[in-house]
């Protein structure tokens, strides 16, 4: 309570205003949306939890339907581009250069948002009833621009959260992780009333709760895990200071996202051939290229590949982050060991646990899926907010809780 009274009440108030503004924008339908579809979607929010949930159908057809995801993707792209571009690394050395890099990142986010908005208009023309009818290029652009503008507004709200709210440098990721929280609230509100009996409710829900607790506990423990090394004693490395190496040196977001992107490539290629052989393509994508098909062995194989990719990308991400930052030579073996341990633990949280939970809840009578990545990312952001409040109360600055430019 004292912590909030010293540093948090104003920030908490600003954070609440930003979230209310975001939630209000989710009720503003995209221009040109079929009025009959709007009426149908509004009727789906029949209860308070469903109306609160961010995955209501109206929210997914609002001006902020794209969310802040394009900006988060742009941050990841620009962050990884530092390895290949000496110019980007040079820009980070000065305040003016970092500001220019921020402008570039937001420019990439706008381009990505326009591309996703175009895909949205193409997809929503095939709904029933159709969301849009008779779109020419100007009408399509009239829809794309407000949706990209919605992402820009969320970026502005993220800046406000960083400066005046509970963002502490992670405002964009705070908005990013609150989306799955609201989705889960909405999913529970829809799921619970549809179960035929209490037996079908308690056992699958208990399985989901148990695995969720394990995922959060493992994430918190890994985020807080630190290996401290004293100053080097050798004469040739005497300038190196004592350091702390965290277990999640790669953060929790980039390795699973990059692994998912690689695994999605075969599905993307197969979709081009779907008109030629729809049955074969459907079988490959729904049974072989997934961890949640009907064949246990192919599911296990796919999950194993996914887990290995997460570990591999953990190495890639950390090597990219440290490519132009000197690391004490005597610590390199320890760094590699921590990357491997952290990558394996991250793969366990984001791949293995959801796979086990899916099958356990299915055996319990009702599949109730778990996102290990959401659990890990939410844990990281909550801990970052707590650490930010503590430092704000003490008027201190310091390194982020995860030694990574991306949570």
C-alpha cells in the first residue's frame, strides 16, 4: 500500500484511463461494416464478462482490431536487424540516433498494420453475412487507413503508459499482454454456461488451473533467477566489473514467436495449392502440421520440433543482442550454458506444458487450451511493473528485470 501511495496512485489512474480509452475504441466498428452484421455481433455480448472480454466479435471488427501487434512485430524486426546493419548499431549510440530508430520502427509498424488491414478486408468479404460487399480500391483503402490509425493510437497510449502510467518502458507490451487476458475472460464466460454437467466443468477446469499455475510459477522463477559473477581477477580482463546474468537472457517473446513463424511456413505454402487438392492439404495442415491433431505420434514429433526451434532461437536472439556488446571472455561458457537452460525452460513453458494440458483436459472430458507464451509474457510484464513501482518509489533507475531489449 505504501508503495502505491508513494509512486503508484497517479500512475494507476493514468493506466486506467488508457485502458478505458482502448476498451472504448474496441466498440467503434470499422467503416463500411455491414449494419446487419453489427447488430448480430452486438447481440453476442449477452453478459457482463462477455462484454468485458476483448475477444467479443465486435471488438475483432473494430478500428483497433489489429491491436498493437504490428508495433510489437516491428520492434522485433528492427531489433534483429541490428546484427546485419552497422548503421542501426551506430544510431543506437546517440540519443538523436535512437529517436530516429524509434521513428523507423513506428514506420515499419504502420506498413505492417496496412498489410494486415488489407488481409482483414479480404477475409471479411467471405463471412456470412458478408462484412463488406463490392469493395473497390478506394473503399478498401477507406477501411485500411482507420484500422492502421487504430494501431497508431494504441502506440500513443503505450507512450502515455511509459511516461505517466505503469508501463516503465514496456507500455506497448503491457497492452499486448492484456489482450489475451481479456480473451481468456471472454472465453470462460462463453465456455462455462455451455457445459452439460458439473462433472464436465470441474475436472477440465481444474486441469487448466493446475497447468496455468505451473506455467506462471515456472515463468516467475526463471525471470527472477540470477547468476552473479565477481569481477575478473586476471590482469588482462581487470577492467570488467561484476555482472549478473539472468536465466531468460533472450526474453520470453521472441524465441517462441520466431519458432511459430518458421513452423507456419509449410502451411502458408500449402494454402497456395489448396484449390488443387483441398482434401490432402486439409489433412496435412490439420493432422501433421500441428501439435493438436488426432495422431499422438505426429503431435509429439511436431511439438519436439517446435521445442527445438525455441531453444535454437533463444541462442540466436541472445547472440544478436550481444553481437556488438562485449562479453567477458571468461563468462562466454557460462552465458552459453544459461542460454541453453533458459531456452529449454522456455520451450517447456510455451510448448511442452500446453501440449500436456491439451491432452490432459481432453482426457478429462473437455479440451481447454492453454497458451504458455501468454502465461510467461504476462508474468514478465507484471514483474516489470512491480519492479518499476519499487524503483519509482526509491527514485532509482536500473536494468530491466529481463536483460533483453524485448520482454
